[in-house]
C-alpha cells in the first residue's frame, strides 16, 4: 500500500487485491450503510445489517470498509454473500474464519465507497437523500451529509453556516423531494434554524 498526491492536492491510497486494483480517495466520501451485528455459524460468517432499503446480495461488490482507531478506512474483502431479508445479509469475509475472529468486528459500522453506495441503495430508502440539498422556502440550507432514521421522523445532518444542524423530516415538515434536481423541499417551524446559529 502506498500513499501519493495528485494535482488536486488530495492524498490517494492504492492497494491491490488479487486481480483487483482499487484506488480510494484517502479523504473521500464513504457512506455508512449499517453494522456487523452478529456471527453466523462457526466458520466466520457475519450478519450485516444495512439500511439500503432493499434485499441485496452485493453482487459485484469486492470490498466494504471499517474505520479503525486512527480514523482510516480498512478494506474487508467479500468471499460470498447470501440474502437473509431486506435489511440483513450473511457475509463471508476473506481472512475471517472463526467465530472468535468475528467478535472483533461486531457492532462495527460498515462503509461503502460513494459509487458503490449509489449502486446498491434503493431510491425509496431515506439514505438515498444523501447528497441532496435541503431547501426551506426557497433558501438552500446545504447538502444532506447524514441521514439518521428514528421511529417517527428522519433527521438530516447539514452544515449550516459552519455549524452542524439536525433538521427533522416528517409529515409536517416535508413538502416534496425532487430527485431530478437532488433537492428536498421543507417547511420548517419558525425559529428552528436560529437554534443552530
């Protein structure tokens, strides 16, 4: 693995795996899709819980990422995947061959590269709103950076004038979603944005 710069000043990390050559942007956008929630069987399979909004066997996905203690994304390579239900999949990860090895990954968040995320997320999933701009009565509040699902609402994390803001999306605030323009139109209660100022 080596680290190199490119003309835009960002660092890239190259790594090769068998016949797969992967170039990941060191400070690029990764997207969290869920967690490893359990071991399955005795041979190192894991249960991956995801919020992609549909059943998936991750066909064509070679690796997912887990953040280590140094905030670096480490790749884990998939050997096989079986669908459990629309929110979980059984995954066999290369090099993880025992139930004990799985314990090191339990409750760890799973990340995909942005391009892989776009291939697997269902358009009706709340996660599909990532990257959309939040518009309140004609004012662009910023890009949706994170989606937090709660029982009665969705919280969208944005950067509002340099500060983190959690904007609720629910029946009373959501006006419309314009998928073509990648905009979420809302009507927020008076005074809500001042809380984040």
